[in-house]
C-alpha cells in the first residue's frame, strides 16, 4: 500500500481521488439503486396513512343526504339515535334499511336541526 505522501500527492488529492472512484466508479449504480429504494419507501410512508383513514368506517353502511350533501354512516350509535327519534315522533320501529327515501330525508333533516349530539336515553 502506497501512502499519499510517498506518491507525492496531498491528502486532499487522495481523498478527491477516493471520492471520485466511489461515486463514479463501480459504486455509482449502488447509489442509484439506493436513491430509488429510498424514494419508494418514502412514497409508501406517505400513502400508508391515507389507506388506513380510508378504512375508518369498515363494516358500516353509509347513506347519502341529498338535502345537506353529506353522508351519514350507520353504526350502533346512529341506530340508537334513530330509535330515540322514532320514540319522539311516536312511530313504530322499522329497520333503517327498509325506510322509504322520504322518511330517511326526514330523519336526516331532524339530525341536522337537532345537531349530532342527540342524547340517547
């Protein structure tokens, strides 16, 4: 092994030569592969939270409220509020799946007028 001082080169010249060999020699392709892999991992890290958020309402049906242009997700809490609404309106319980569109819109209107914090007793 020949030292830089014995070859008549300065330490800076030897470091520059070593860097040039590493970056532009055989390791250049490794650097390119590393950058591609890093980009793929970064994009996966950015997309993963969005896919988790998209599945927040798994197993729940959603109904579109055309008057207020929003969706209502049907779960156990919403079913309890719907039952409280039926008691207040003196109506017989009918599963929400079978309710007519007109009655659904009445319920959605009630929910928007009375807020989404209706107490279930």
